[in-house]
C-alpha cells in the first residue's frame, strides 16, 4: 500500500527510522521503508553500521552522490507499493503521523477525483533554540516555511513542499523530479508548478512534521544564496515559474 522514501545525506536518521517502524508495526498495514544514503562522506557517524543491520527497512548506500532530485526519482522507481510518502530525513512525525497518511490513502481510494499529490506540511519547534547561531534559521522557518493547511490550500501548487508529501507512484514515474540542473534549491518548487500545468491536482492535509535540521547562520545564509542563484537559473529554463521573490523582482526590477 505505502512506501516511505527517506533520502539521507550527512544525517543520522536512526531515531526517525525507529519511530516510523514503531508506527508501522502498530498499523499492521503493507508499509515498506526505504532509506537511501546519497554517498555521505566519512566525516561523521551517520549510523550506517546499525542501519545495515536494522530489520524492516531497505537500506541502500549509494557509491556516488545523485543529488536531491535524482535520488527521489530512483527511490520512486525502486519502491514496491502504489503510494509513496517522501520525507526529508530531518523531519520528526507526530504520534499519529502514519495513521493519518493511511487514512488519507483510504479517502483517496474511495474518491474518484482525489488529489494525486497531498502535501502534509512543515512546522518548527515553538521553543526558541538555545544556541543563538540557530535562531535565524528558526525564525525564518517559523515565519516563511510553516504555512497552515488553509494557507497552503489557498496557495495551491505554490504551496507545494517536498519535505513531507504523498504521491501515487505512477505519477512520480510519469513526472519525475527535474534532474537537468544540479544546483541547490527550488527544484521542488518547479516540479510542483510543472505538475499543476499538466492538470494534476495538489491537495493539502494537516499532517506536518517538525523540522529538526536547524543550521548555523553562515551555513543557512550560504544555502539561501545558492537557492536564489538556482532560482534565477530555473526561471530562465521555465518562464512560468512563480515565487514571492520572483514576483517582487518583477514588480520592482531596480
């Protein structure tokens, strides 16, 4: 019924895998968990040895880095079930996370016009980080990356987030993430909007994960710069691409 796809890069995903296995066991549904390490360097303890010996998951270590888009496409091709749940490795689920996703699938099976893609959402911890170096990312996440279900629904395809979404496997096979550009950032923005142009409906549910991977100021700002450069390149390739930053630049070109 459901294949959970967890791409991993330089992150210890063991606690998340343990929690997902616990929730899956309680449901007694046909759920498989795929954990693919995207060639993480040997500069930290990413729990590889333990993951190799963890029963109940399909753990694969890639020998070369594919990147954020290609690894998701690979996992979709190699998954076994009709529905996929794609998650970032630094998201933490609620107690009823998988139950809510299975309920969503049940509703989808019963409806003829259900969305092919459902976005679960993202939240950040309500507690201010003790480390001042992490607070910029936290504030940005609270203000800009945590829209409610209602807000995301009003945004439609513009509210697509790739950190926690369900999709029919066949949709992913027919419409893979764009792999033509390897830069960091906004490849998921482009993918969601391209799907909307094909008539695929993107729905939104209230089943967010808590984003745990806060980054220090210098790392966060460096990635923001990379994402903006990548956004400019993607905009040239796909003139239909829309974001609030693009709208701002076009409104005030100076």
